[in-house]
C-alpha cells in the first residue's frame, strides 16, 4: 500500500511541480509585473519606506488592535513565520546540490517576479475579504475564487469548486508540510545536536504549539512579531560572519552562480542543455517553496490585517518575498558556496560535503568555521525556523477549515493540529513530506487561475492607488473593497484616518 501511495504521489507531484506549472507561475509573475508597470522597481523607494521603513515612523503599523484584527507588522511577521522555514536552509542547499550554483540565479529571478504575484494575492485578499461571526477578517484564495472568479459570466460553479479544492489542499498541506515535516526536522536536529530524547522533544513541542494556537491568530501574531525578527537577525548575523571570513572568494561565487545558470551541461554531465534546465527548475521550485508566492497561502494572514488600502497590504507582500528569498536565501547560498562545500569550478559538491548530504550542507558550512558550536547554531536556527512555520501554517489551515466547516468548528482543527505535532515527532515523515509537497503545489493551480482571471482588477486597484497616493490626483474614488457595504465602511475609516493625520502618512 505504501508503495502504491508513493508511486501515485510521485506521478502527481511530477505534474504539479513540472514545467507546465512552473511556466504558469512565471507567466503570472511576469504578467502582474508588466500590468503594474514594474511596481517593485519603479516604486521601490515608496514601497520600502511605506512597509518596513514605516515601522520606525508610524506607530499604527505596529500597534496592537483592540478588535479581532492584527497590525500590519504582525501580519508580515506571521506570514514570514510560515515562509522563513527549513526551506531557507535545507531547500536552498538541496537546490545547489542538484542544480548547481546556477540554481541561485533562477531563484532570484522567480523571486523578482514573485514579488508581484504575492502583491496581487494580497490586493485580491483585501478586496474580497469579509468578516466572520466572530468579527475577524476572512480572506484568501478561496474567497476571491468564489466571489471574484465566480462572479464572472458562467463561472459561478467553477469558482466555487476551485475554492473548495484550494481549501482542501491547504488543509491537508497544513498537517503535512506545515506540521509533521517541520516537527520531524526539529526533533531530528535537536536529537542529533544535543542528544535529547525524541519523545521528550515532541511532548515539549506539543505544549509549545498548542498553548499558542488555541489562543487564535491574536496570540500567534503576538509571538511571531517577537520571534521572527529575533531568529532572522540571529541567523543573518551568523551567515554574514562566515561570508566576511571568506570575502575573497565572493567574486568567484558570483561568477559560478551566473556561469552555472547558463551552463549547457549540468555538473553531473548529461546531454547538452540539461545544465540550464536543471538549474532553472531547481531554482524556481525551491524559490517558490521558500517564499510561497503563487501558492495563495500567506494572503490568508495578510487579509486579517487592520489595513484599509489593498495596495498597502500588497506592498507588504513584496517585502515578504524580498526578505525571504533575496535576503535570507541569498545569504544561505553565499555561505554554502563560500565555505568550500562546493567546487566553484565544476559546480559539484566536494567529497566531504557529498558524504554528509545536501540537507546538512549549512551545518557543514558553519561547522567548518565555528567547529561544533556551528552545528549547534544551525540546529537551533532550524528549530526556531520550523517552530515559527508550524505557528504560521496553523492559521492557514484553520482558515481553510473554517471555510469548509464554519467558524465554530475551528477549535476541532486546533486540537487535531496539536495532536499531529506529537505524532510528527515520533514518525518517519519522508512520505508525509512528499505528499504535503504535492498538496502544497496543488494549492498553486486554483490560486494562479484566480489571480490570472482577476489580474485586470489588481491592475485597476494599483493604478487607483498610485494616482491617489503617489501622484496626488484629486477626485479619485478609492478602491477598497469589491463589496458595496464594506467599501462604504472603509471609505469612512479612510476619511477619518486622513483627517486625524498631522502628516501625510499612509493608511
């Protein structure tokens, strides 16, 4: 039975993460970049200063809300909690091991266009969100598929079906890649580094996760806004130290990245053209796996923000992809490539690095520089990254569960999610990882269909915002929601907020 499940999953996975799906993913990113007139570049200074830059100048970005919403900064940290995970360490290492240094270039490229895919998802998430019976904002791919795509002529049924499929795939992925696989990684790494019993670690994680998620999004967000900046800064400091210690090899590293990206033969040999194809595929797959742009996952937490302007939350989505891939994944790649784990001339792993396997490349790189404490550092980093991913994905799964079974049923999901944490700590999770990888990819298909069909709406909303807030045109009615009642309510909020501002800060 296990062999049958494995074979079926491998077949589906090869289609889900094959070239057609990756081409669709890239096409949507390129399309949204063009429709927005390269917003991530043309308005770089603006979105930077009005996202991460604004946390130092506008208290409204970080202040805790009294209602069921969360702050813009909390929504970013919760989204980053789910995306900045083992994929940033193990995933990047795997891409380099299989696709060579050139995979890093294609990771950058898919992230560049992925910024606008994530931007578009967030814009649609805010435009189509509604409040549930508890007063919480509910948004995500399932809502803009049902109410956006479903509102198109003769598309009501297909919109509803795709919304349900997305929710089912998201729910299953939350138990797999958002839970069991992450927990298993934490347990194995801590057991290897410190020798602690796996069951004891699992019991600790059971309480560490359940205590947080039973409190709902507000409690998850309150923890992630403290944990995420700490763990990311700590990890980046470690990587920067190693890179600075190998500074003279950095030029050769960049040469190997660009040379490998367009090499006609892979490091392992093969037919002409296999090198560029493998580097491209691995870079794109691991890039998406890391930042999740196009999967429609992080929009579920971004939609819970207290933000008024859809484009404002879209800009946080741009920063999310930038921070995850352009910053964290790049520093991971530079650390591995500069530490001697890879022969830069051939693109192959060195014999010593090959013996330990791609999943331990980062540990090897740190150990080469810091000795045994380096391996401990990576074990702790993976623990923090994976723990935050579990918390972030618990929200995604709860929103999918809520869409399928109603608001009152969420407590059932939270209990199940906590129990699965305990199960994941004592099981071999390879098959669960592979299956959840497939479900993760399956989420991408309906989501991208929704973004593609609703792309004119994203373009119109972006132009509306640019005209009003950047070009300062007068008399332009803001696009804040696709629902007349929420549009009117948000217009009043926006007008009141703008009247109270002493300076021209964004809503």
